[in-house]
């Protein structure tokens, strides 16, 4: 019975998460949403997990964001590129990035500096940046 209850709770949590993603998509409009959803400490790195939703009516073929990672003291630790790949319209996507040599508890802020690459045949050149919405479900601030 305990296994059944645990499985049921896991399933309901997953459904609730997808409902939240659908609600975000409906409120998003023609913009991109990037949410820092989770972090996971590894032996010698920190894995950042993002939920991304393309609110535009057509696909973004390639979205790469210049990202600045600040330590917990507010100093720049590194500037990097996060390649979110192809973003279909209205479909949530999860992307993970492993940051070597960084402890998750030492990460204080993620700054999305701007779109380094935004390829979308049917959208304006600034589609990845105009109206960009940033959120976090962690203790780490996300700005842009």
C-alpha cells in the first residue's frame, strides 16, 4: 500500500507541475519564459535545470543566451553561453546545464545578459529577448 501511495503522490506532483506550466504558457503571450527550476550539487559541479516555454506562435530554431553567474558574495564567477536549442511554440521544455568547478550553494544570482543567438525564420530578430520573462523556483535570483 505504501508503494501505491508513493507512486500516486509522485504522479499527482507531476500533473500539478504540468498544469502550472500550461497556466504559465497561457499567461505568457508572445515571449519566452525561462525559469530556473532546480539545482543539483554534484561532486565537482552544479547542475542548473531550466523550464523554458516559447510563447510565440512559431518555432524558435535555436536560442542561445549569454548568461552571467554570480557567486553568493555578488561577484562575477563566469560568463557562459547556455544553448536552449529548439523551442517549439507553446510546449514546455526542460534544459540542464552542468557548471564545472561551481558549488550550487555558492551560486547567488543568474543574469540572462541577452540572446547570443536567436534563429526563428518566421519571427523578428529580437523574438528571444523582447518581453523575456524570468522566474525562479530556487533561492537563486534570476535577472535579465
